[in-house]
């Protein structure tokens, strides 16, 4: 029997060096048993210039869910949702991001979400299925023609990029720009990328505003026109709101789904009997099990607006709380055998879309569709796909990312 880990006083599950090796699931299991609301004293280099304290790490599924649903006591806007900023991040830079949906509180969040949801109706998403199947088939055919390569770049990244391009009406030739910009925005912890997040964000904003100006001048039957022109409520997105929506879509709709598909493929490699089940039976539980297993965003934060108790621990007004979705998705109080990858899992109330509160992922159905389509096409066209080398993980504080996964397709 494996001994439980001894947690050091300075244990910080947002340490990008730690996550570059693996998500600390054994340590999270120990926290859930012994200190489900655990104070993390961040090292000075891990803090933004305006933050001089640590945060509470929330590890139990029930507590994460309770905070996610409680917008009255916990704010996404106060300090944003990103748990670990760069050391040179200023309060002004964080406040500039407050126009982004994920960093807003009601009533601003409610109003903006209502406008954005015009583009994510079930009808809009279902209308994409046929074209996404065609795109996925072409992606896999091209991979098969190569024989072997990098699954992340050639397969997992391509379908989300093409879905975003299709959704926004972005020329397919420009999808590479979205790929590069989103990588630059998120890879600031990984020295391999030499990332410049501020410049990448400015590039996306400029590109988005160009798209918005074009649709205002030449309306079309697409999501951009729906978002930037007045709807039945007389409201449309401002240029800034639309620009930050495109940033959110480029990051949340690209990076997260790319990593879900990659982690799903790795899970199938590690559990070949599950790949056989998928190829033969196509169980409906596969999609959410892949997303639970991957948990592409491992943690977001909230800030307490008043003194409040979580899991028996008093959290003071102004304290930050970190919602560790990766831990909640492995809580054995909720999931049977959570360390087992099971495509037939029936009870799967995972938190990978941010819990079930006001900030539940608006693109969840699109992400599910992309995962389902890609693994259907892979099972049909590349049933004997195999891993040929070790994956390389992204060094990051809150993204469970894979940079490279060498495979043989045929």
C-alpha cells in the first residue's frame, strides 16, 4: 500500500514546476482527508505586486461546488479568476481584464452572458456537427498520410481551432494566428515559449475589432453579427467586450479542448481495454469521462466578499480561495474509483466546466461535441493509433497542458 504523502509547510499546488511533472493528485487526496480548506502561503515570486498574502486551497468536491454556486459571498471580479499572476502583474492590469466574462460578477456577468449566449444555443452548436465531422475526417486523413507525428499539433489542436474559425467566420488561413496568440497568452510560465502575453492579447483584440467592424458594415448570418449588433433586448457587445470574448474563446475554446483531446488519447493508450470498448460500443459516458480525467483548467479562484465558513473553516473577507477542480474530480466521496479511467462511468458530476454556478462554461456543449467527433473519427479511421514516445508537459500554474505527444497513426 502506498504511503500518504507528507505535505510540506510550503506546499503550493500552483507551482508550475510541480505541475510540469504531474498534477499532485496524491497530495490532493491527503488534503481532502486532513485539511480540505488548506492555507497556502505563496512565495514572494509567485505573487503579483499588489497581493501580499497566500490563499485557501479548496480540495473537496462539495466545497468547490458550494463556492461556485455562491456569487453573493464570493467574487470573480475582485481579483480575477487566475490564481497565480506574474510577479510584475499590477492591479491596473488585472482590472483591465474585468470586461472579460470569466472575471465578472452579477449583474454585469448576467447581462454579458445573455448576449454571448446568442451564439451558443443548442441549435447553433448542433448546426456545426456536420462540418466538424468533415473537418475531423480531413485532419485524421492527413495525419494518416504522414504516418507518424505529434498528436497535439496535428490532431488535438486542429479541430478546436477550426471550430472557432467556423464559429466566428474567421478565414481558415488565419487559424494559425489564433493558435500562436493563444499559446503566447498562456505559456508565460514555460521558458520554452519565451511568451509575450500582453502583445498576444493586443494582437487578438486588434484582430477581433477588425472582425466586428466588418460585420457592422456587412452583416452576415453568423455569430459575430449576432454578438456585435443589437438583439431583441436592444443590446450588443461593445468593441472591448467583443475583443475580450474572442480572447476568452481563443484560450478557453482552443487550449482547453486541445488538452482534453490529448489527455483522452493518453488515457486510451494507458488503458487499451477502454479503447477497445470505445471502438466497439461507443458509450455515451466517454466524453465526460475524458473531460473529468483531463480537467484542462485545474484551478480558478474567487475572493471572499464577507467573512464566511467553508468546510468548517472561517474564511475572512478579502481572502482568496482556490477551487481545485482537479482535486474535486478525483474525490472518492463523489466518484467510484476516481483514479480509474472508465468510459462507461455512469455517475460523473465532474467540475471541469467550473462547477454549476453562474460561471458554468458557456461553451461546454461545443467542447463535448468536439471531443465526441474527434474520438469517433479516430476510432473509425485510426483504430490502431499508438504512442511512440513520452509526452512533454507544459510548465504552468493552472493549465493541465501537454506540449507534445509522439504517435504512429496507422
